C-alpha cells in the first residue's frame, strides 16, 4: 500500500513535535511537509535533536504550496490559523485535522465571545466533525475536516459520558476538578511557565472561565436531554505531561439503587471495544504516568454516598492532542485505528 | 526572660526536622532534648547537615528521662506514641503538643476505627485541646495538651469556616478536592514515594476514605447546626512542600443574594486580625510556593453561580504541621504568636 | 518466522519493567516468563498498570522450571543472582543476558573485592562476552552468555574509545564527571531516593570509589597500550531517566596539531555505521531528554587548549541497560539490530 | 540604632526578590525604594504575593531621584545598567553594591570582549572592590562600590583558594565541572528555561566559553604566582536553586606527601572563623539542599591519587548572589556580618 502524504502546519510547538514523533514511524503515512513561517529552511532535526537521523525534512514556507500535495494536513497552530487556511486546502481535496480550537465549536457566537475573533469560515465549519472517535466514530470516518478535541474536554467527555447517556446523574451539577502538566501551556516563552516559576509549586488558573468550558458543554449537551451545568476548575501541576481529571456527579434518585458493580459494569460495557480507553477496577487510583507518551486514557470509578467520582488520566499531548489527531486520521483513511499510536506508556 | 526548654520526640522525620529549623532560632525557646530510639547518641547535625553549626544536640534515648526536664514536649511521631507517653509527662507538669493523630479526635470510637488501635488514655484525651488557634485560641491558651491539626484539615476548616459559621452554604454537600506535596507522606522508605515513582506524575489516593475525614467532620460540626457531609479527595502532587485545597460549597437559597464583594468581606472580616491567614483579592489564584517554608496560609474566593469555590494554599510542613505547633506553643506560653515563625516564604 | 521465547528474572525493578516495555512489541521475540520470588502469581499488569491490556503474563515462581523453556533469559537482578542460576540455564541451551554485574568483570579478584562475594562460576565467566555491541559486535554474535555493561561504563567507553584506540590522549589522566537520573538507583525503598530527598537538589556520591570504575578500567585497557588512569565522579541528578557524562582527556603532544575538524572526523568515522550512536556537530550541547526512552546515545565534542571535552548523553534505562540488552539479543540471534528498539525519544 | 535606607534597582528578577526577602527582616536596614522602569507604581507584593503584608512598597520610577535618599543601593540588573547609574549615586555619597557584572573585572579590555560593551566608567571601576568577604574582607570594609561575585566564581574561588594560596596544586591544570539550578538563568521569558524544556533533563552549556571564566581567572591569579589555567564547564540542572561545583586539581610533586588529614586541616584552618563557609568531614558528599535558601556554602574534600577533588555547594541566589550582597553590606556598614542572613537552610 502506498503511504499517504502528511503535512503539518506549525511544527515548532509541543503538539507539532509530538505529531512528528508519532508519524515518523507510522506504517501507512509519511511526512511530506512541515511548515513554519519563522523557521523556513531550518532542518527540523536541528530544532528537535530527538529527531536526528529520522526526520530529514526542513521546515517549508507555508506559502510554497507544498501543502496542496498532501492527503491530509494537521494544524498544530494557535486559533485563527486553521480557519484562515483550511478552506483552500479542502477545495484542493486535502483533508484537514485542526488540533486548535477553530473547528471545535459549532456555535460561532460562542466561538467569537471565547476567542475574540469572528469565525472566518462559518460555512466550512458546518461540515466539520468533532473528532472524539469513541463518541463519534462514524462521522469521523466520513469527515473531510476534523476539529480535534481539547485535552481537558477529552477527559471530561469520556468520564461523564456513560453517566449522562444512561441518564444516571444530575447533569446540572457536574464538577470537574482537573489537573494538567505544564506542556499543556505550549512552547511559548512566558514567565509563568518557566521552570523556576512552575516547578515545586502548583496553582489553579482560569477558575472564573476557561475556553474549554463551552466546548465541553456543547458536547455534553448531546449526551442528555437534561440541562447541563458544569463547574470546571483547571490546575497547573509541576509535571511535563499528564492530565488528571477528578469528576464529581450526583446520582439521580432513580439511579441511587445502583451498586458499585452496576456502575462499573456500565462503564466497562460502554468502552469494551475501545482500544484507547481502559476502565480500571472499581476503586483504583490511576497515575498519570501510566499513560505517559501513549495514547491510552484510563478511567477509575469511586463512590461516596450518592456522588460518583470518576478519575480520568491521559497524556495531554497524546490522547489529549496529537495521538487523538492521528487516531482520527486512521479512522478517516480506513487504517487500523491503532496504527502508529500503539506504543506503550513510558514507566518510570 | 529565660527561655523555655523544649523537647522533641521523633526528630528524624520531616515534621521533626522542621521543628528543629523553626525552634533553633526561636527567641523564647531553646532545644533541650531530641529523642530517637534508633539514633540515640548520633549528633542531629550528622543526620541533617542543614543544621551543622547551629544544632549541637545529639539524639537522646527516650528512656533517659530527659524529657521530664522540659517545659514542653512535641511529639512528631506516628500515631500511638504520644498517647503512650504523654500522660506521664503531663503528670510531671510538662506540656505536650502532639503533631500526630492521638489527641485530635474526641470520639474514641471513631479514633479506634480509623487507626485500628484502642485509645490508650481516654481520660487524658478529654482535656486535650484541638490546636487550630484561629478557631480555638482561648482554649489553646489554657491548654496543657494539644492535638495539633492535620495538614488537610487545617485548609478545609479555615476555608469553610466563614461560610459555615455564617450559615451561608449547604453543609451537607461540601466537596474538598485537595492536593499535597510528597513530604506529607513522611520520611519513610517506601516505593510509592520514591523520586522515580512520584515525580513527573500525579494521582489521587485514599478516595474511598482518608483518616483526615473524621477529624475534619468533628470540627466542621462545631461550626454549624446543619448536618455536615463532606467529600474529601486527596491527591499526591510532584512537589516537596505545598498543599492546595479546592473547596466547593453551594450557597443556601437565603444567601444567594450575596454579591461577590459581600462574600469577600465576610472572609476578610473573619480573618482580619490573624497573622497567618491571608485573604487575597477575589478571583486570585494563589500558588503554593507563595507560602513555601513559611507559616502563612492564603485563601482566595471564586464563584460559579450558586457555588462558592475557595482556594486555600499552605506549606504542609509549616502551617500544616510544625509551624502551627510552634504557633500553639507561643499561644500556650503567652509569647508573641509570631515569635520564631514569621519568616518570609522562599520564592522562587 | 517463529518468535523466540524470552524469560526475565527480576521483573519488578526498573530495568525489568523497561525490558517488558521493549519486548512487548518486539517483532521477533515474545515474552514467555517473568519470575519473581515475592510476587509469584500476581499479574504483571497489576503491578505495572502501564502494561494493562498488553502484557497478560503473571509473575512465575523462579523454581518452576519455566525458564528452561526459553531461548534466552534476561537477568534484571542484583549481583549474585545471575551467577547462581545462569550455569544451569546455559547447560540446557538457554542463552543468558545478565543486566547485573556478575559477568562484566573477567578479573574475579577485582569482582570479589568490589562486590564482597566470591564469584560462583569462574569457569562459565570465561566464556561470557562483554556486551557493548559497538566495540564487540562479533563476539556478541557468537555469545551464549552476555555481561551487559553498566550505564556509566557505556558512556565512558563510547566517549573515550575514538581517542584511546587512535592513541590521541594521555590515558593516564582521564576524568569522567558523570551525572545520572535517579532511576539508576533502582526501585528499592530507600530514604535517600525518596522524592522529598532527591528532588530540587543534587549531590555527588561514591567519589572515593564506585563499582563501575573497575569495569570501565578493564575495558579501557583493551583500547590502548598505555597505562590507564581514570577519575570517575558520579552525581545524582533530580530527573527520572537520563545520564550525562562530561569526559576530559589531554591530547598527547603528537596529537596536539589536530584541528577540531580532525577530531570530529575521527569520531564520526568511528561511529558512522552505528544505529545507536549519534555524533552531533562539534560544539553541541546535547540534552539528556534528546535520548529519553530511546536507545540512542549522543556524543558532542568540545576542546579547551589541549584538553578534549566529550559530552555523552543516553537514557540510563535504555542504552544504559534494557535497550542495550535487547540490542545484544538482536545481535546474538541474527535479528535486525534495531528490531523493537528503534522508538523515537520522547520530547518534551 | 537608626536603620540604614536601602534601595534596589531591578527588583523584578530573582536576585531582586531574594534581596527583598532578606532585607525585609534585616535588623539594621530598611527597604526605602525599589525601582523598575516597567512596573512603576505597581505594589511589589502584587507581583510577588510571597511578600504580601510584609513589603508595602510599590515600584518607583528610577528617574524619580528616590535612590539618592538611600545609604546603599543594590543593582540587581543586567550588565550595563549599574555602570551607567552608579557614578551619580556615588557622587551623592550613596554606596553601591552591584550584583551584575559591571564592577567585577578590573581589566576593561576583557570586560568589553566578554560583554560586547565599552565600560562606561573605568575611573570609578578602579575603586570598586570585589566583594568576596572571605578573601577580601578588609577592602570590603572600606568600599564605597562593590562588584558582587558571580555565583559560579564564588564556588570556584572558595574551593580552590586553600590549595592555591598554599601553593599545593598545579594552577595551570584546574578543572571546574559545575552544575547550577535553573534560577541562575534569571526570570526572563525564554523557551530554553521553560518547565517543559528544563525539567527531567540536563545539559552542559557554554562549554566553549562562559562569562564567569575571566572573572574567576582574574581572582585566582591573585592567589598564586603560578600561571593559572582553568577549564570551566557549566551544566544546567533541573532544580530551582542550588549549585554544585566539582573541582579537580593536581597536587604538585612537593605536596604529594600531604595526607588527607593534612589537606583537611588546611581547609579547616583557612575557614575556621568564617560564618558562612562550612568545611565538612573529609569524604563527605554535600547536597545542594543542605544550603537551600541560606547563605551557607559547604565544602568537602576527596582525593584520588595526586588529584584533589573539592566539592562545593551553595544556594546560587543567596551565597551566590543576594545573600553575599547583604553580607557585603553588613561588612561595609560595620554590622554583625550575619545580620539578616543567618536563616537556616530549608530541608526538605
């Protein structure tokens, strides 16, 4: 089988370099172009010595037209970039997977309020598919344009989904206390994420409002007829990779008779065929490192009276970003869904 | 003024060595004895080179009787030790501050269930004072025997207190999602807290039940006539010191008219005279390092509809253990409450 | 092609679990048995959740005889274990790769002085091959028994080798200032490697004598006719994986005319065909993370007058232990040398 | 006694905020002004919440003239700032302590080559005193202008000094393999020192030339009549604070008869009266954390044949910068040399 040609826009950030790691050895895809306005001409392996001897490409000028030669292009860029460039690529028959926020929200009013930008291509957006394969696999299979989910929303959706779709909990009182490694803040030079600021310390941030809330709400609302209310509290943790979401939901009166075994069984059944969702034994305490550098997301259930506590861990750069994007690519092109992303977690 | 003589039982753990750091320069107290069964005769500064040239004591045999010469003895020991030894010291007129769990819970049935040990001196326990000076200063002033609060309970109590004593929130639905640095697990050789296990990763633990829950419940119940229900979820974070508690409470219908300014004002008024509680501006995101190596606890309020979110940070070894113990000593002996513990946080 | 059957003795430590990660997806080998006296019957994935769904084995009792069914057995054990068990396995035709120290030193007197143990099988030892494929590939190809090099010695040998075999430097004045991540200390419960002891701090250790010195000396002596003198100073660094060796060697008078380009060329030529040795451009500063979780070792040259400074980085658990062991297995069995160990470094 | 008035220029970096921590509680000095061009008017405690309730100053405009009211002004600024502003302050009778590089090197040609700037006040420079009190106390006592030593040079000088002044080692072959925590790179927004870049990894940097080499050479040359040759290799270590210098020096033939006890005695005698230099027992392995947040520098000797290995640890922000600056101030003003800087190291 001939390999598909892959392009990456914005290969200098963490999701970009993670795409490179995953795609460099993909059995059915080959890296064809990586663009960067500021680094055009620079060998990729010079910026990222971890890729020496494996990735021979240099950064291309995004204006060179090389992306038109690709079968699929990943945007690992800040919001605003993909919506400016995706329509032309789609017109050429290139499929697009945006790891940024431009194609996640169908509600453009919310998008504009959240990102302080008018949406550049509302028409195209209508055909975008929200790329969470576990919940949306058929649509992904047909998609030409994918909005790849945010890292936090991936954990919240997969953690709450079995409870909401089965109408077991009060959807109006969901709490998600989430903790992320620092790589989630990206590879931008900023004082707040310097080693000497962020290590041996932690803090909450964006408690009064984070851009992942509307994205999550839009998706949770598809799971249930109830009104959805979500309190989402993100925290910054001194680790490079890793995300731990601690989710709280109150069982509805009609579901309070369920035993722990019943709840466990509902989760296990929901995800029984999923290659990248692991439901651990009831009462487990998953560590983020049990998913480090892998595409696996792990879930464990606990219960306190009528409150279900769902613990969800993943690697924010893999299942929370680049790995999920490759998973979407695999589904879109009919490849084995695990191709190129079945590496084991790195422990310790 | 002559300095009081201080003894420490169990000076080889983290709370013990932190007591040494704080007491070595205390203006009104002098270290008189540090006991350790296993290290008797070893100079303290040999085990802890940070104390070279400052602490000249060697560890004493606890059986030597030297503790009887002290004005006050701190127990920085696992549960069970203090309740075995405190009664004899109290009989000699020595005051006792236990940093362990033996004198925190008045309900011996709960104690025994929690710690799998019968309480050795229920009579003495009746006279023990729970040593959270901000809530209990007068009793501490009179006390001969102090049960020094646990680290998590300190944050939960000081964070919920203004809401509960003013009857603003539903006491039956409290959630405390708490995060602790690894030093909270003590200086025991264990695989789970090895550097290679605990760094660059995080996890929840004890979700189904932690010994700090009953202690906190017993104290929260004193603040309100409502039934108290608490979900407490501790997490282990890859930092040495530091604790971040994210507290969720729902405003009662009769309190929902309160503005953010009203809530802020209630907290500021409650702690206006407290030297070690800092109420930050509404909407702040305190970092744990803003309290590192200091006795300060900081609080910031947020609100999401009818839910109040209280962020509380402290150094688990200082305000959460040794610093609070010295604060109690200062109150008990009529010293300036900040004596010896007014050092500034270490930043970065 | 039928896969060979692999056994692992001592699968509960870090080199053991790293072997599991590498071998679980090896194209020509399959895990057949993992033994642990203390954990017999326990599913491996229960101890290491990172392996859930991939490694289905349980730990076997080492006395069960199951190791006799293997084509090759790895010992990831403390010294003393392999030399007790290897002879019987070899007699059955099972090949043995010892990741411990039992078969690294041919000089049993030095072994016994160093490890305070008589060598249990000096006869067998004579046929052991020191498994550094870059320097010893032909012997490895023929070997039935491999002593897999120590982590530090791997960096020192590959860093000094081009200088010594070409007789460019004074072999009597070698200095190796080496830095290791904490995983090198193993997965033993010890106070010194607790997170709260080893993080945000560093120290030298074993400056007056480390067991890797005699191993390195024995090998360096094979490279040159000169007398060899080595000062080796190991340091413990707060990172999980990674080793950085800073090597100092003085050019002999007859080599001082060499230009930097000449030196660079000598190194590049030496390692031009090596899949796992990367000679970076002269004057580079390799980061340990550029090898994280991969089998790559990177070298960069600097010069200060007549002193050559060689910087060498690797992942101590991969090229420094488990990866090199699999590399040896590949060579021994005639597989592609990179099979199963060509994964890219994890960055960030 | 009336407190002296202290000004700080550049209070927004790590050495600036560390000066604030040390001076806020100094018994004989009071903070009078902190200037920052970019932050004028902003309360200092808003930028550094660790100072809330203790430091009430706001940043001043450096053009306001407030520094003229001070008895002493500290410059915690990049090179170039102090030499532009110090002369005018000195003319007003204000003493100046520069924590940057402007007044460390007497050789302006070397300065200009190193810092790519002409020296702005060579006349004033002549009267500057190099502020390493252990080696230069009398001159410091008389000084109006201090060039405060760099962090690395402090360790190299205090480590080599007893060997060089007693002419025990070959001064032409000194090697300093040094390791620094990341705070040494300052509080600038840069990709290379982001948490996700610098944690769980390490590297050498500036191997071919670091600005601290000429400063160290100029000082080492004062200690000996021999020609001095120094190889200085700095490394970046994933810890916030802390510096570990591993120094190698070869005993001269006439000194090779010295026993380890002799060497130890020479070091102990040299520093016997020093409050901030601790010579540990021969063969010790000092940890950087044994000096964390304190002004103590610790030294331990090892020996390998004719090579002496000196291990030196300090907190790079305290004895390596702000603490040493306050020590200089204490000496200049005739205060107890330990005033305000005798806090114990923070452990763990």
